[in-house]
């Protein structure tokens, strides 16, 4: 097995033939979300490569019918019902008595109203502000609803202009036949299926990130990692140990299509793997000061065949798609690349609902 084999395997086991939205979510298990729209949100940019005829916003429009959940996995995003069931119930250290009382009052309010917008809860309770993770201030109601959501006492019923609307989460059927060990093994298999083939250090990292999904079992994660290393397929290539689901064999499929990937697409999500496979460091720079950016605000990795040879920054002006490209080692001179890049920009325009 060569690094070319690993590279090809990484691309084509993830970019399978497009199908239905439901099938894509069940196959992926998790779709990372991001609020930035440049030119569309990350979840939409991820799904457009895996869902036939996908249009920006389809996930949000069909969210209720799909029966999926917004939740924390290795990051925040959308999880399939099966993955959500494996993670819950979560347990966190109890808050102060006054905090518990406020939570129960908010829960009673949500139950009475059926569905609530955070502004309605804030108007009723006037909770004020709290210090958030980044050191700024957040609306205290939003902070409390986030906490209730993480505990799975409420769920995101839908979105209203991008804002989460909450409802009471009714107790899901227990899967008592699965103990914590088996649940963890299944969750590890979800992340491996999503991001494989994974170099050894990345496997350790992504399994450790399951502490966000299952804080109640975080002390069991090292043992889960050890079990995964024993059961997964693996190979040593150029001094690096790579892991992927048992029973899978590297694929030799290829095509000429150019694909502009979301910064959080499974193909490019792991920055360590990215640099091993493509030989240059990709960085997400939306939160980097402008003067220090090298790629751009929301650079989309540009995949051609099995190579990520550059990036694109896309925007919309006067109803038309605008594109700015960067290349690691120069723009490929082949006419095929030029025609395929044009075809990809046309696909992005249709995905965004633009006129041309």
C-alpha cells in the first residue's frame, strides 16, 4: 500500500455516488454545522456532493420531516437518530439550587408553549446576560436553553431565520441492552467511518473528542481507543500507521470532476491528515485577522481527481457567483481541468439558486 493508495482511498470512500438526503445523513452519521454563509453554510456545502439535486437550505427545510437532531458530537452539527440515541442520556455535574430552579421554570414554560423562540423565553423571564466561552456576553436565556439542549431536556424543533426554536424532548426509548462499552465502540466506529483512513495520531484525537458527545463516559475513552486499534484495519505507509473500518479495501475509482469542498468536509476535516496526503497546510482563516490570512476568509479546498491543489473563495454579487482562486504549485494547464472547474462553478450556482 502506497501513499497514493491512501490518498485515493480517503477521497473515494467519502465521495460516494449521490443519493437521497436521508441516506446521506444515515451514512455519514454526523454533518458538522457552521453559521458562516460564504457562499453557503458548511452543512449545505458538505451535503451538496452527497445528495442528488441538493440546494442550499434543504437540510433546514426538511429537518422536521427527517427526524434528525441538532447536537454536539465531535463538533456541533446534525446527527442521525441512531447516533443521537447512542449518546444519551448525558450527565453533567449538578448546578446550584437556584440554577436548577430556573431550569425547571424554563422547562415548564417550554412545555406549556409547545415551541419557543429564545426571545419569548427572555421576554418572560428577563434573565439578562452571562459571560460566554469566548469572554464576551451572551443572552442568559440563550445560554440556559443551550444547556438544556445539551442535557437533551429540550431539542431543536426547527429554525426560524437561522435561530433555533426549542421544544421539550420526550424521553426516547431506552436501549438498555447496550452497555457503555458497546455504545462507545459504536460511536468510535461512526467517527472512523466518517474520517477514515486516519493516521494514528488523528485517530487518538478524534476518539478523544467524543468527550463532548458522551461526557458521562469520558474516562472510558482510552480503553475504547485501544479496542479500536485492535479491531480496525490498518497499514503502515511511509512510517505512519493508518486505520480504517475492518473489511474495507482501498478503492481505485477516479474521475475528472473538480470539487470545491467545505472547510469541514470529511475529506479535508483532519488538518494533520490533509498535510500528510497533499503536502501543504490548509487553515480555516475566517477568525484570523485579515492581515495574517494566506488563503482567505472562507477558502474552499479545491479537489481535482485525488489531489487538493488549491483553494477558492466564492461570493455572490448582483446575483452572480464570483470566484477567486489560489494554487499551491500553479494552475493545472490541462484543458480538462479548466472545463471541469467551469462545470463545478455552474453546479455551485444551481445549488445557490442563482441565475447564472
